[in-house]
């Protein structure tokens, strides 16, 4: 299951510095619309449908949480910001920038001002040729053909000559040169959401906590003193088993792995929930296991205020979480911060996401990516 929508966008320019215009458009799309994960080479093609200067054309793949209509509106806004004026009777004319929404997931949309997939994309080589550069498994949702098959059947005989290489913005970050990132946070902080976004955008392997299957969790929220120890022991056993199983599938020297938890959280939660005697026994067992666990290249802690955490918990609607007390969340946060202060052998990045919305606001997500890059820059280079 993908947590984001996937859209293909065609880019064109036949005025001024064509390469510069298209590269600027890619950056604006990345900042305002969605994460640009792949771009094609740049191709020079004749003007289509009228006599004009030759175009530079390309294609981009984005991941976004916006609706198709929101993506289209954002593209029109970018065109306007870059100096294009669309007249109602414009027809085919020279243009500094031209952005077309080609596809949106596998959807077929026929509305007044929104037609998905683009109704003429299968007839235009300057659209199809750049799509061949994108490493995606895609079929036209109506014709059930991929880009190569559409190109073979296209009635358009106009040439497309490669003239330049473009770089997707995510490639500049080079996060996939890391091996293992663990993203942590309090209950409702957004760690799983961020893990999904980074994994999809950077083609990473995911390790996700299997908390939902723990039979002791609902019982714990009803009677903490009775079920705390069996809950924490079952979590420890499950996390150890899962990390051992999942990470053994990957080559941590070659694969890029993103996890939405780190096994040390077991000790943090246990310290809050267990009695002193129980915790002493638990810590002894944990120490034996922890020595065998691989350490992440980067440990990210997402901090959120208790008020925001409670809002998020209420919004996601898990019945057994609705009675969590603010004091419990504050104790968990203190436990994480104590752990962070004590660590000397792993890189740690604390990000205050209280006022960030990295789902709805692309700029907030990019801000988080920049913080990760800055933290790991010496290691990446």
C-alpha cells in the first residue's frame, strides 16, 4: 500500500533559457506540489500543432498528498509565477514554461477542467519519449499499454533528440547513501508516517513495528499495573524477533533501511510502566539483547508537545488509546530525552515537529529532509 499519490508531469519550454526554465519548474514542483523522485533526460523536439521555435521537453515523477485537482491548480500557479499567461483562446503558442498533469495514480477522471490521463498523451512523442527514462511500472489506465507500447503505436513521427541530463531534487540529498535510519517519537508523533514517506521517496526498505497485533496492549490501557510487565516483555520479544528477521533480509552495507522504531524504546517505556523490581529484571534481559542489535547510522526523535500528541491520538481514533493521560505521555518523552542524553555511539537528531505538518505542507517535509542531510553531511561525503 502506498501512502502517497503518484503523478506524472510533462514539462516543456521553447523560449529563453529552456533548460533553466525547466529546472526551475522542477524545483518549484518539488517545493510546492510533491516530492520529485525521478526526472527524465531533456529532449529537443519540434513545436507541435503550429510553427514555432523548437521545444525542450521532459517528464517528472512526483509523490504527493494533494488531490489531482490540487496538483493541477498548483501547476497552473507555477506557470503563472514563471511568467506564462493562459488566455481562454490561447491555442498553441510559444511559451516559457508548459506543465501538464499526465496521470494521477491509475485514476480516470473526466471533469470540466480536469482530464486524467491526459487525453492526447498517447499521440505525442515529446511526451512518451521522456517517460521511457523513468524507472516505473506504469500502464495507461485506458489503453492498458506502457510508454514503450504507446510510443510504438503513436501516429506522431516527430524526432526527439536528447540534449541534457536533469537531476531529481531527491538525488541531491543522497540520503540513500545511508544504510539504516531509525525514526522514533512519542505516541502519535508521526514516526510511521514519516517512515513511509522517506521509504517511498528514496526507494528504501521499511521495518515497521507490529504493535497492532499485541494482545496485551488494550488490556494495559485498562489496567496498567496488572499488564505492564507482560506487555513490555512481549514487546521486547517481538521487537527483537522482528528486527532480527527483517534486518537479516537486507544488506546493511548496500540497502537503505528506514525503521519506525528502535529497540531501545523497549527500555524507555518499561522504565515508565514497570515497578522498580520489575524494571531491574527487565533491564538485565534487555542488556543481553541490545548488544546483538545493529545500530542505526542516524536516530531521529520527533518531538511534539503533549497537547499536539493528544490531538493526533484522538484524530487517528484507536479506541484503546483514547484514555491515555497527558502525564503518561510526558513521562515517555522524558524517558526518550534521558536516553538521547546518554548516547555517545550513535548520531542523534531531535526535530521539534509540534508546529510542522509534513503531510499537508510539502515545505515542512523538505525542512525535515534538510535537517537530516545537514546532520549526516560529513558521513555522506
